[in-house]
C-alpha cells in the first residue's frame, strides 16, 4: 500500500524515488499518464488488475476506447536505476508539466507524480469541497451495495 507525499529530486529527465517506495515497486512497474495532469506508476500486479478492469468495459463505447488510448498510448514498462532514479520520457514530462519541484504521492495501489504547484492547487480545491465530496462518495458506496444501503 502506497501512502504519503514525498518531495523528490528532479533533474529535468530523472526522478529520484525515495528508498521507502522502491521495495514496494518491485523489479518492474508501468509508468503512464494519469488523470488530472499527473503521471501514474503502477507495480506490475496492480497494473494487471487495472487492465482487467478496463477489459470489462464495453469496447464498443467511445469513452471506453478513449480511456484505453489515453492510458496505453504513452504507457511503458520501467525499472529504477541502481541509485533509485526513474527516467521519464519527454512526452510524459510535458503532459505532467514536470519542472522544478516534484512530488510523489501514494494512492494505495499506485503512485502519482505531480508538479508541486499543480498538486497544491488541486489540494486547495479538494479541501474546499471535502464535505460534499465525502457525501457524494458515501452515497455511491451505499448505492453499490446489494441492498442499496438499506440494511443497517
């Protein structure tokens, strides 16, 4: 499980992955575009689970095809260097607007790589809406239960 937020060294091409995250990544992982302007790092077992979920989507739907294109077109298998650096290709650096300060954020099954300024802006938005977000997510969870959330 990936937790926490880590400031990371960024040299314009390579990102230093903190020691405490390296063992969880294992020998290989997938780097791709994430939703919202970040990059996603998925250990291989979690990537396979995500791919299985995507395969359940009806590929006849345009939005399912678009999501697949978005995630897979720039995805690549990766490994860290001996010193824990991750090379990030130019196309992904541009997408995530990586420059200057960079953060690595744990999100349970995967990591996100963020431009620090974009992350701070996003967190301000989320903090302002936290109560209503919590209420909407709770409603969705209740509705997804077999009894529609009626049992208490």
